[in-house]
C-alpha cells in the first residue's frame, strides 16, 4: 500500500511517498530515521491505477538516462552515495525513485554497487552488472559507465530505427487484412445476392468469391476465434527453445529481412565483446555474457560452440571460422586482432562497420516492403472488384 507522509527533519518539512503494509510501520520508519511525523495518509486506489502503473514503469530509456547521469556525476568527482541522493531528488517517476533509494541504502550499508544491482535483473542485464563489477575492481567505474551508457544509447537508436522501419508496414498490413475481412464477410455477400435472380454464367473469380464470402459470412465468429487461437499457440511455441530457434532460423533465411536480423546480431555481439575485453574481462567470461544477452537463438548456439572450442584451447578467430553464420571479415579481423594484441579495438571497429551495414539493410528492407505491400493490396482489391463488376458487365451485354 502506498502512503504519503508529512514530517519534520532538521527543521525542514518533508513530504514524500512510501510503500508499507500498515500506517504503524510508516510511523515507525519515520521515528527510526529521526523524522517527526505530522501526517500519514494512505493513498486511495483509483480506477486509473492500472494505467498509472503502466506509466510509472521503469523503461529501458530510464536505465539509459540513469546510467549516463550517474557516469557524469562520478566523472565530476562525486561519490556513488552523493550521486544517488541527487538522482533520487531529480527523478519524478516514483518506481525509478524507489529503486534508486533502495540502491542508495544498500551502497551506504557497504554493499558493492554490482551486488546491489543484482536485485533488479529485470532492469540490469548480466552485461551491465559484469561491467560495473569490472569498473569497481579497476577503479574506473566512471569510464565504464560512460562506455556502457554510449552502448545502450546506440542500442536504443538502432532499435528505434528498426521499429520506425517496421511500424508503417505492420499498420498497413493489419488495416488491409481487417478491411478485406469486413468487405468479404459483410459487404460482398449483399452485392452477390443480386446475381441470384438472374440466370447468367458467373466467372470463375466470382464463383470463388461467392464460396469464400458465404463461408466467411456464416462462420466469421469461428474464423476470428481460430485466428486469435492460432496467434496464441504460435506465441506459446515461440517461447520454447525449439520454437525460438526455428523462428530465428527462418528469419535469417528470408531475403532482405534476414540481412537486417544478421547485422543486428553481429552489431550487438561484437560491441559487447569489445567492451568486456577492454574492461579486463576474460574471453571465456565475455562469451558467457554474450550467450546470455544475445536474443537470436541461432547466434546463441553458435557462441556456445565457440565457447567450448576456446575452452579446449583454440583461438577466437579459428573458432569463429568453424561457424558458417559468421562473415569472413569477422573471422579475418578477429585473427588479426588476436595476433596484434588489439582484439578489443578490432571488434569495436567491426561493430561500427556492421552498424553501417545494418542501416543500409534497413533502408533496403523499407524500400522493398512498401511497394510490395501496395502490389499485394492492389491484387486483393482488384480481385474483389473484377469478381463483382464482371457479372454486371455480362448481364448488361445479355440485355443487348
């Protein structure tokens, strides 16, 4: 339950919110922390509480901004505790404020930041925690957080470009299917009823449309139920390991789209490896984190094979060469990086190269998908129009 309290501390009136089971616990907390409670009120739940909870949810953007601000403050010479206290007062979102406050308490109690972050696996990945741990060990936490924030910002920017490229086709496809379903189910049957009173030979396209529209008009509730049921079953299957692997395999084989998926996986994996190796993390530990953070099941399996190969004593370049899904440039550059002792820098350059390639792939996908949708839409609409208009033309011709 959420409570709002008004209290006095150090001759100042403080008004804040706190979660507790009972009002007595809030008063006890205030007294234990040298507050003089004036008023404690339980917030009434409203009908909009669900929507407010959604708006108050900590997002990826919040974590990116939190990381950037924390890095800047540490770079300016502030301690972690001071930085948390400043951030806690600046942040408006209650869920984020609460998280920062709890991290602040744990750090004040002597808990390392990397350990304190483990309480929030939903917001802080294994990569994030490992880099923070490496920064704490090397004394370069501010530099590590700056690199981490830059990586997260690039990831956010890439995801934004990908979503921007896909949102228009998705909306058009959904709208197109919805309109065609409504037309075939409710509009076309009424038009085709006109032909029942006339004894004329109907074209094959019209006959097909009559069969489809009659079936759809009669069983449309079951069709909708089957569609939503199918979506549910597919989503359930994709959550399994085998389903995820099958889906990712198909996506990689698709023309144009496969290039985008491949480049996205290569950008993330090379960038993560570069940052981890530059931070002093061993290649095996770095690969463990890459396996855990890679979203594509096919690449995840490939990195598991690479991990086992390196564990047996092989080099990264030779291990990459054994996996066909990695491009030759990655294999060759990894070998060069290992021989020169600058593997982290080489992987960083490769991630930038793959990032440029991914942007080109996204542009190519957008350029191809939009006219393809228009062609499919034109064919669908043309089929319906021809099927409806052709019998009318034949009917008028028979009157002559």
